[in-house]
């Protein structure tokens, strides 16, 4: 069963690793190992009201989403950056972080499926 309309693409990643399917799977695995814990940290920093730390973390993880062309998640990351860059926040920040988390959970399932597909 082929799933179309995935919220990500591995085309950019494939070009980045010279279309090596082994390296593509390694990069997917690396994403799955590193990004979910970073989102847990993002939630903690938000609860601690460490706005500039939230900004720095969002900025640091953004390329991981860019390489997978995760446009909707990237919108949340960019919005998180915008509202926290000046070391402040607004009422939308919690929603951005929550939406990012929800979408990431769906993407995680799909990426895990990519690892077992041949």
C-alpha cells in the first residue's frame, strides 16, 4: 500500500546523501533518535518560561525538518522562533508547540514505516 500526500519528502535528503538508500535510512534513524527528545526539551523550556532557550532550540532543530521538507511543521518552528526571538512570548506559543508535537508523532510513525520498507 503506497501512501501519497506524506507530510514530508525524502527527495532533498536523498540528494544530500547522493541517493544512497542506506544513508537515507541512517538519516531517518538519526532524526527519530534525536528530534523527539528535543521536542520534550522544548516543552520543558516552555513550561520554565525560558523563551530565549526555546528560540535557540527551535532554531537548532529547524534544519532537521528542512531536509525532510516538512513544511507544516516548519511553519510551527518558524512561528516559535518569531515569538520567542525577542525573549518574550504570546498566547499562541503553546498552540504552536502542541501542534508541532502532534504532527511530529504522525510523521514519526510514517518514518518508522520507511525504515522497514524495502
